[in-house]
């Protein structure tokens, strides 16, 4: 690279870069200086703003849907703690993302937000000497607030209000009134409460107030619908959401079992399964007593036995001639009357009676000897009670028993490559394969013939639905939209910087550093340089330098002065004379 050195007569330009910049800046006019300074400041501001914009914190919602009182208290607390916040157009309070959870914990320690209602904390600041009426009112307000907070803990409830009507206690029974309650619920959009949840809210409120019956609790929603009547109608009709949920869960379980066993065989998307379950939710109780007939004599058990034997001597008819002598009975025979002993009388007894004089033993009955000739009547009764077998069975059938199951399975044709056309075509399954699939489904669902279950397995070709994925235009893609916003932001900033540079800075730089004038003849710029006393040193090879040395503005002015002196030497002499007199 050629090196060039300039020496100027008179006042040479400063070799200090700062000084040269100052001299170049002084070449600008006052308006250009102001515009140049403003442009530099604008560029610096844009760069710094872009850096801060890219590093600004992400704002997240701290609380939303606050009432005026809670919102004011939260804002006052944030200002007291010097925490930056913003308010969105919807009224939500925004905080930097990294401080949301911290601030929520701090506000929770202060009891914020209160939800526009007060609880039992109202009883903490009661003044001394408060009247009983005011104390009762505060207690009722606190109880209503606590019940409302509890009801709001349900997921579908956005806000709630509870009104209690508690009458004054009376000593007269006729004037005694029961308390009542009313609950107003504001549900989230798209959500609803089922009968079980409504019943839970009813019992929650009724259990919190003494002597409050569940029938005296009224519940309405934001639309004015009476939800408590819905609960009563559902209960009376016997409808239970849990029963329907159990049926769906049972059917889904059977469908999953069938799909799990068909997936390895047929592959995915080659079958469809549907199951219908008929369940019995009736609850029955049964008590039965069973008596078994008498068994063999060896197995019988005697509970009790009773025997009764009686004997009497019948007196013969009286005869003879009336009178004292004739009324006497005939004298019995003197010969003893004996009978063989009976088996019913023990031997010892027979010996004892036989040995007694004047006694006769007949048919097991001992009679006096003088009555041996008269007839004897005997009777014998025996009663035996046996133990009888008895079985008492108490049966209570549970709810949800399966009455009947129905399953329908459709299997797609097997896709095979056609040798003629070279395209895939559906082919029905063989009978053996269909029978195998039928058996697998039967076992998987728990088929029972006694229960009356039914199963149907069909083989049919599925309709091929070509999935045409709609190509989302680039301008509708959310990711592209977000990227476009970022690009537009940075392009806008780049456009502003380019405008400032091209319209303000670049013209100023041209004025500050003008380009070298073209060489028209020998007098310029070489002549000017020679007149100004410049000495140009070329490279070592004697060739012109690669970089031309710009003619200094000082040399140009000096040459102009020389031209004026040559044109009017008298005027120049007067000017020099005035300068010398002024300096002297």
C-alpha cells in the first residue's frame, strides 16, 4: 500500500483524531449540527429501547374478577411494598411472572382477597359493651360468609351468597318458627351441578344452622333456576348419576378387554366394538325357613316323652232280692286266681305283689283279692316329641347385578395385494378365523348362556376415509403470527434506524468529510498541492499510491487567497495593512 505524507504551509490540520473530528463537525451548519445530534440520540434511544424491550419481564395475572374493595386493598398493599404492577383492560392485576407466587403468599397472610364477604373475623373486633342485637347480627353475617366461602370451594361455583333467616327463640310453642336459608350460586360458564352436588350443598347449609331442615333450604343459580327442586325431582324419580356412571364404566371395561385381545390379532383400526349392559339396581331382601322331613330312627332326636297309664275295676251290677241279706255280693271263690306275669312289670315288682296276701295282679294292675272276680279296665297313653330340622336364610341382594350383556363386533376385511392390478384389495376372513374371533370375544366379555347374553361378530369392509389435512395458511398459523409480530417489531426498528442514517447522518458525514475533487488538469490537484507546499511521496516502487490523499480544505482556501492577490494586489495590500495596524 502506498504511503503518502502531506505537509502544508501555514496552519496544517491537526493530526489528533479528536481534533480532526471537531474540525469536521465545525464544517456543518447550525441546523445540520442540531439534526446530527438529534439523529445520534435517536439511534442510541432506539438501540437501548430495543434491548430493554427484549429483556422486559413477562407479566402474569395475579388476581382477576375482583370487586372494588378487594382490588383497592390489594393495590394499596402492592404500593406499600413497592411491587410493580399493571392493570389490564379487564380489571385483572398483572405482576412480573417471577413474583406472582411470592406476592400471592404475602397477600394471603394478610387475608386478601376476602372475596367481598366477611367471616367470623368480624367477631374479632367487637367493641366492649356491644348490644345483644348487634352481636347476633354480626354472628349471622359471619356464619353466612363462612358458608359462602365453603360453597365457593366447589369447582363449578365461581361465587356464592348465603342468606339465613333465623327467627328469635320463643317460649310459646305456637309462635316457634324454624329457620330457613337461601343460597345464590354463580357458576362458571359451561359448568353445571348434578343432583348429588346440589344435595351436598343443601345438607351442608342445613347442618351448619341449628334446627334447620334440608327442605327449608332453597338454591338458585345466576339464571334464576331453582336447583333444589331439581334435586327433589331427581330423587323422587329414582335417577342417580352414579348409576349411569357405573354402567358406562362397566361397558368401557368390557370394551377394553375385547379390544386388548383383538388388537394383536387384527391390528389397530381393523375392528370396532360396542357393548350394552343391562344392570339391575333394585335392592331386595329375602327371609326363608326350611324344614327337613324326619329322618331314620337312629338319627332322630327326642325332645320330650310323656306316658300315662290308668286302670279301674268295674263293679258288677247289684242283684238279688231287696233286703239286707240279699244285697250282699256273692262270696268269691276260695281258689286263688293267678295269671302269668306280664313283661311290662318288673320281676321285683311281681315278686313283691305275689308275696302280698290278699292282692291279685292282673294286666299289670294290682287289685284286692276280693275284687279278683270283677272286670278291670286299663288305658295307656304315650306322647313323644322329636326335634325337627329348621333352616332360616336371610338374603340381601346387592345393587348393580348384571342382567344381560350384548356385544357387537365388526371386523374389517384383510388387506392383500392383488397380483393382477397391483393394488390393495379387501378379502373376507375365513370361517375358522371368524369362529376363533367369536370365541375370543365370548370369553373376553364373560358370556353367560343362563343370563341370556348375546354376541354378534360380523366381517365387513371398512370405508376408507382419506384424511385430508387442511393446510393452514401461513398467515393463520399461530406460530407464524407470533413470529411475524416479532419480525415486524424488529423491522420497524431497523427501518427507523435506516431512515435516520440515510436522511440525516449520511448527508452530515458527506459534509464533514467531502470526497476528493477529480483531477482536471496539471494545475489541480497537483498544481494546488505544489502551490500549497505539499510534497507527495509515492510507494517504494515509484507507482502512484493506492489511496489518494484528500486535498485539505486549508490548501483550497490558500489557493483562493493567492488568486485574489494576483487579481487585485492593491486590495490585498490594504487588507494586510489593516491587519497589521489592528495587531499593532
